[in-house]
């Protein structure tokens, strides 16, 4: 999210930039989901790999899958946070605009 300051030093949120960031994060979530599918331990060919090697690979793929899920959750939380911040700035902007109208 582009956090720029105006001439008074106030942080200005660019809603278009925030939406662009959200789209990028959603694309990353999709890639993480694709990776999780590719690295699914259920995809191991049991006829070609077995024993300790199979178990070790399955264990590592399970761990990687858990990490990918955690990263997807972090992406989702980040998207929600960006949306909350933008909504809060929009609310404050509306309140200030209403106060300014009342002063006229």
C-alpha cells in the first residue's frame, strides 16, 4: 500500500493502490494454493517410492503444505487489514468533510 504524506505531513491512503495491492496478494494466494496442490503428499507414487524415503518425503511435503496454508492465511489477514485501514480512512474523511460543511 502506498503510504504518502501530504504537505502537512498527514498520511494519505491511495485507494487504487490499496486495491492493486489486494489484487497482487490474491494472486499470490492463488499461487500458494497451486503449489500446495502440486506438493500434496497424496501425489507421491507409492509404486515408485517406498520405505524411509517415501516417509521422509511425505513428512516434508506435509510440512511444506502446512507452511503454504499458513502463508495463505497471512495473505488473507493482510487483505482484511488493508481493507479495514482504507475503510477507517474513508470514515475519518467523511467525518471531516461533514464537519467542514457544518462550519460553512
